[in-house]
C-alpha cells in the first residue's frame, strides 16, 4: 500500500513553515520533515501584504520538502489560518419541537446551519465549535440520542476577515497551483494537540505567544469557552530594542541571548557593556509586562479567574522562549504555567526538529490526519512503448569471383581473413585423354556490377500493446472548504464529547 503523506503550511508573520507527515492506516502520525523560510514584513498580523515574496518563500519551502522525498511531488496542502482579526462569536439557537422526539444528528446539523446564517460583514466563517446544549432546559453534553420537546444550543462561530482568506487562496491555489485540501484554525488545532483532556474539563487557558499576535483561548467542561487575539507579540520586543541603534536581526539575537522578562536591579554604575544589557532588559521587561497585563485582562473579560481555571495556563509559540517569561506570567496570574508540546500521539523521526518550536505546523498535520488526503503522490513515469515493425529481408548482392592468386592463404605472417562472400568454385579439370585445345583469345573483362541500391527504410507501424495501458491521471481531491468541512469538524468535536462524562448531565431540569 502506498504511503499516505500529508503536507501542512503555516504562513506566519516572521517565517513560513512546511511539514510532511505520514499517516498510517491505524491513524498514527509520524512527522518526517519540517522546513522553514524567514519573512520580513511580507505578512502582517496574519494578512499577506506582498504576494510575490510570500509565493517565492513558499516555493522555496516546497522544493526543500520535495528534496526530502525525491520520488514524490507536492500537489496539495493543508493550511492554518489565524491573525489579529480572528474572533469568536457566541450564537444561540432555540428550537421548540412539535412533540417529544429524539434529538438526531440531522437536527443538530440543521441547528448549526441556522447559526451560520447570522450576518457577518466582510468576514469568513472558518470553524464552528459546540459550547453548550440544553434539552428541556437541562444541560447535556451528548444531545444526540436524547428525548425532549425543547432544545437550546450555544455555538462558537469563529471567523476572520475575508481579505486574509482571499490572499491565502490567491497565493497558494492560483499563483502556485497547489490544491488546498482543507484549512484549520491554528489555535484550535494547537489546543487539540497539546491540551490534556482533563485540563479541558477542569478549566485552562491556552496562550499562543507569536511574533505579532498573542491569542488567548479558554476551555472549560471540555469545550472552547472564549477566544480573543491581542495585537502584540515577541516582535514588538525586538523592535523596541532596535531603538538602541541595532538592526532587527541583531536585536532579535540580543533579545534571545540576553533579554530577561523579569525586571533587573539598577546597573547604572556598571560598565558600558552591562549598561547596554541593562537598557535592553528595560525594554524587554517593560514590553513583556504589557503583554502579560493584556493576557490577564482577556481572562477576566471572559468571566474567568484562577479559581475557575485550576489546570492553569499552557503556553505555546516561540515568544515563550523569552527568558523568565513563563515565571513572570505565573507570578502575575497566580496560575501554574507549563509549556505546550506535542504528546505521545505524534512521532517525530527527525532529530533536528525541536517539538516545542514546531507546535504550530505539527498541530495542522495532526488535525489533518483525522481524515487525510494524499498530498505527495508518487511521481508517475510514462511507459515507453516499443513499436512492432515488420522485418525486411535484404538479399546479398552478387559479387565477382576473385582472381586466382599464387600466394599461400594460410602461411605464417599472412593470416587468414574471412571474406564477405565465399569464392566461386574452381572449374572442373579437363579429361586427361582429351587434347589440349588451342588457346582462345582472352575475353574482355566484364564490367563491374553496379552497386545495389540501399534498401528502403522499413515502414514502422506503431502498435499499441493491449496488455499495457497508460496510468490514470491522479485524482484531484475536492477542497473541503465549505459547510461540509465545517460540519465535519463540528460533528467530530461532538463525537469527542460522547466519550467524555459530564458533571452536568445529572443536573435536574429547570422548568
């Protein structure tokens, strides 16, 4: 059976990442390769600004990935979406049924369609997640299969600006000719990858600390309760350091090597080098503190506190590599903080990959592995047909008999050499009793025969081989980017809830 390889693309503000994953028949995922290419101001807050530069960077990543699998070609990809405009709106749908009846999957799908009819100006819906269901005013986590005459649903409708999707589609599909198999909201894919089931049930916050944005997602009772994006990230710290007369590349190095999110003691009396690092740390700690204040504000705005989120904060993103950022976040929120990494469900067979630095693109592979479509088919070599031809028999032209020679033909120094044609047989000797005839005049030498014309080239008639046929063209998977894709993701999450007991299922109904 041919390997099923999937490809994920993460188009971020600071770099583009691409990854190859192999999905086994059991559903197990193995990350085989990750490649990346840096960007500078071509993508801002999730929006592609320079189409040409982004297309060139994606092409570079694609070529590097194909070099890791030389017998294959990338024809399709899975994309992640996000950015500053990413937001979640809670939509409530209330249905009174004509009589007590069973709640079916078809009814839940119809409720979801109704939620999607809510007007969203210049925005594209990219995901729908269940938040709460009530049947006859009693909370249930597994609505399908229950009986009642009244159902209420709260759904998270997640959307972003239309322009973000238009630019993504233009670059990947129209400019590069790649098929978009599906797309996933990065923060939701990351949560499914790094959060434990118990953390989602108890209550926790996922913080994605990126280059230009920081996203806060809150989970409680196993489902997403809140999602908001802060338009600040680790690049803000880097650009603060550039005010000390450093280029951005050097400022990034100084931030990583010597930056500290914790305020340091006054070093005004130290040497010049120490004073320079003190100035750098002043910028780093000030901006880090501002980002933490905004994280705390988003948690409070969602109506949660440390007591309601006992599982604490899980942080992902390369911004979290900043020295002492997690410690300061824990001190100022009063919540335990841990770094998010891919769990045991994902295998990585490349030692050069740092899992904590690649959570974003690995999470897209993991989300796509649920219903994967081939992204890297084997290269098909067209068979070479050898035409059958009718053999042509060419006759040997007649040659004159060689003149007799008195030299021996097989003496040392005169080795026998085969001739093109056998010599004519010698004439039979005359009878001994017959008198010798008078010598006849020598006949005139016969003219040399004209050389035979070159045989005509054989007529070649191409004949198809009935036992060999040209391979069929690879089928192009239909992009699952409409309601079908959203409904598939929605039902998958509802199905996940079916195996999770709810503390609220046994509550009495409030009539």
